[in-house]
C-alpha cells in the first residue's frame, strides 16, 4: 500500500495520497494542489478520487480545483450538503483503487458530516480519520453550531463523538494504522500528540477517549478547556462546502507596488525587530518570517473574513509565498495590494525599560493576551488584565491608559501583534511589548 503523508506545518495539517496500480486517491487536500500532481507524476499514476472527510474549518481545500483539473471524482458524506459535483460516500459505500478497497464509516462528533476512510489491501488495514480521531485526542465538538449544511450544538456533537468512539471502530484490528488530518498545534483539538500516526491498538490503550468512562464523563472532558475559535473557521467551512476558486489566478491578480506607503488596515509580516524600527501607522505585525510561524492562524483570528487590508512584505521575492499562505485560509481575496515600504511616514515602537519594569511593575498596566485556557493554567503577573489576542481589537477600549501599557504572551510572537494592535487602538497611550523577555518572569 503506497501512502504518502503531506504535512503543512503552520496549520499542523496532514493530507494524504494513496496509489495502487496507477490510480491515486487524495484525502483532505490543502489549498495548493501542485504537490499532489507532482506525486502522481512521480508514481506514474492518475488521480481518480478526492475524498473529503468533512468540510474543514481551519484551512481551504483544493478538492474542487483538483476535480476540475483532473476529472477525479470527489467523495464525501451526503450529510455535508456539498454544492460541487460529488459522489456520496457513507456507511456501506466503497471505492476500488487498484488492489486497495476504501470504505466509508460515518463518524460524527467533530462535525455531523464527518467520515473515516478505512483502506484495506490483503491483511493490512489503514484508517484516515480526518478530525474525528487524533493521536492522543479526538476532534473538538464546538465548531458547527452556526455554520455548515448540518449545524449541531456542541453537546449534541459531544454525545455523537462518544457513540463514534465506543461503537464505530470496534470491528477494526489493533494493528490498524491511524492517519489523522492534524497533529500538535492544531486548534481542531486540545491535546494532540506530536506523533504523525499511530495504531488503533495504541490509541485504545493511551488515548483518553477510549478509557472506560460514562457518557457524561466523556462529554465533560471533551467540552472542557477547548481553545478559542478563530473568526475564519466558519468562513472556511462555507468555502469548502462550495469549493474554492483556482489558486493561481487569485494570487496573480493582486497588485504589487514597491517602495510605497498605504493607509487603513495593514498586515505587516516582517520580523518584529525590523517592524519596530519603522512601520506604517495602522499596521498589525503578524510575523511570517519562518515556516513554523502561525501566520495563517493569527491573521484569521485578528482580521475578520472579508475585511480588506494591505499586506506589507519584506522583499519582492517573498510575495507569492506569503500570498499562498494567506490563501490557505481563503484570505487572498481580501488583500487590496502587496507592498514594500519606502522610508516615508514610518513610525517607531517605543522600547521598554526592562529594569524599571522589573523594579516597579505597579507603574505599568500589564495586559496578558494569551488564550483563556493558558491563563487558567498559570499567570505570570497577578494583576495583569486578560485580553486574549483574538479579541483584542474589540476589547482594547476597555484597557485603562493612565499608565504605560505592557503587553505579554507566552513567548513573544503574539505580543508583537498585540502591542501593534494597541498602538492603533489606544491613540494617546504608551505601548510596550515585553516580547521574549517574558521568559525572565516565568518560575
């Protein structure tokens, strides 16, 4: 069984290709389909099937583009209510892919329309679990209360997940390989393992969801302490239900201007040190300097779906790469233009006197922009005001400005974005970013 796992690190997303006898299926593809075309070519295979385990919330899929380019059939649950050409794929349905048989199991819980795909060849069994079963966890049940063809309240979905875990996989052997759609760092669950795969036997032994417990205990554990829901999640469910436009034409039509200026909402992806030396008024510094920066997640949490903005990049050579990253969450259409900066109309960020802050923290208003679940685990400053970053543009006006404001997160990446938001929202206040110096305040 020839299986390739593709990983997109910033969104902790796994997609898959399966090849047998010159035929290839793609499962839960990400926005850029080129890697799947390349893999098909390398294996002398034709893409004949694209399978969606559910309409994903945290990324935009390329299923419709692959269908239009290759003629491959899209398979998904009838419960999804897809608005693109597709074949329903539910309990009892199967696909033959060379020597491999792919069967569908309806596994609601993360969403009402989730399916798991079970692939068998001889005595080997593999399951592609989407966002139902992760390594060490199961998918969160609180993303489909207001979006999608089938909506369901979190309590209803938590109960569905209990039934899924306790009944749907019982006939599968312990040596079944488990391939999920996400790993550690995804907001589609709360305690995902760093491991990219597992076996069903190991999950039955080590995953909390398989422990002997009552339905009430299971539901309480699943519902408690889930991370925040980025504003773009519902937006992506709706895009995936219809199918996204082709990627490259959307990228190519966005204007690019070098050495210029801009007004309005601005997302600046540059390194924080460079940003603080000079940036445009109104800029929010959401860094995309490295491949592991959670740029997509935080753009989609801070900037609302359909909200237009200008994108500032560090150099022309990075334009398409950064636009492709925005397209992962369907935000490329919101970019008015991409620019590099001239030296005109730039403002600097004030630098915190760290020694004075250590000696006299009472002289500052401290703002903790971590997620509520993080704050509940520990606080670094007892009197810090709690304003999670994803809510900060809406709650900034509640922050008193009679003292200088110091913003912190857990490691420095988010506080750069948070302090830049407060620079815009609190016009007459002095704003400081504690940045990586937060490490000096941890026990």
